[in-house]
C-alpha cells in the first residue's frame, strides 16, 4: 500500500456503522405507562388519583373482612327475645306453681335463662348496641298466658307449666341452632354452643 494512502476506516465485526447515531438522530425515549405531570395541576391530579385508588382498595378489603368474619347480631336479638319470653313464663310459674317438682324445674329454668340472657345481651351490646327492653319483649305471646290461666283454673297448672316451658325451650334451642349455622364469628359460635347445651339439659329435666 502506498505510504500516503489513507487506511479506510474499519467497522465493527457485527457490521454496525459507528456513525449511525449521527444519521439516525437521538434515540427515542420509551413512553411511560403511567402518566407524568409536567405542571403542578397535573401532578396534583395524579396524586389524588393514586390516593383515591388506595382508599378504594382499603374499603374493599375492609368490606371483605367484616362480611366474612363479622358477627351480625340480628339472629342474637331473636335468641334474646326467646330468653325474655321464657323468663316471663317462669315469673308466672313462680306465682302459681304448686308441686315441688314443677317448682324446681321452674326455678332452675329461671336461674339458667337469667344468666344466659345476661351473656347474650352483653355480646350484642359489645358488637352492636344494647337492645331495649321493648325490643326484647317483642317475643311475648299472650296466648301462653291464657293457656296457663285456663290450666290454673282447672287445677292443672303444674303440668301446663312444664309443657309450656319444654315447648319454649325447644323453640329457643332451634333458634340457637339456626344462628349457629348462620354466623361466621367464632366467639359467637362459642356462646351459642354453650347456650344450646344449657337448653338441652333443661329440656331433659322436664318429664
């Protein structure tokens, strides 16, 4: 090769022209998926959108948590109303009962249901609000009073009292079972199981 002849520039082995950046211009920037704010108004809008999204997600999570594990006290109100009615009947029994057997059943039922209702109302109050006396008394059945009065006049009050208490306790037990199946709250299930077992024992004592 002649000494004054210039050596032609060599290119990389991959065939890429090192001067492509001059011919092609600056590389294009990739567009971001998320919007970017170049002005204070755009940045504020973006910030509020993010905050709104986070808040919505939080609300959805809370709704799912409380709907799946939460305790609705509506069923427990019915249970408390059953308890109130049974206690009302035991008050009638205390006034008119004659035999010792019926008196013992009546008193045992009264003591057990007094404690049961206190626990039930305390649970309802803790998870919602304390039910009023008027609400608890909605389960009263005046037909029961008439039946007991008729039995008392016929000298059959004790048998009528025991039969009435057994019927009321059986219905009460059924409502306990229904609420037990309906609730997802573990603490409520513990309470309902305890009350159910108490009702079972009381029913067994009534012959």
